[in-house]
């Protein structure tokens, strides 16, 4: 595993250094997977996004909208529906 370190001197913009440490870590992990020739499945990516506070899980008992996929799984409610946190809306 590579030991990636954030270097704000190389980002070239003002918004990148303002990112939280968790989001910087997420970007480093994604880059590491790419550089190592690996891949992520949807569940692995979802876990990383939750760890970075990009997504949050909300417990629901019915589909939360037209595009809700929670009800597609063959389990009875309640389901955990993952949504963007306020910072990423």
C-alpha cells in the first residue's frame, strides 16, 4: 500500500485545501486503488464515501422516492438508504 500524503502546494486551487481531512483521505485511497491497478465494487466505494462523510445512512421503512433502490433488495424493511450529506448537496 502506498503512503500517500496530501501536498497542498501542488493542488493549484483554493478549494482543495479547504476539503476535510476525511475527503482528502478518500481521494488518496481512490488514487491508490487506481495506481495499483485495482478496482472497487459499489459496496466498497459506498463504505469509503460513508467514512469520508460524503454519504450518510438513513433508516427508512418505505421507498423514499422514484429513484430509491432500497426496496429492490430482497429483504423486508427497515432499510438503510444512503444519501449525500449536507456538505455535498
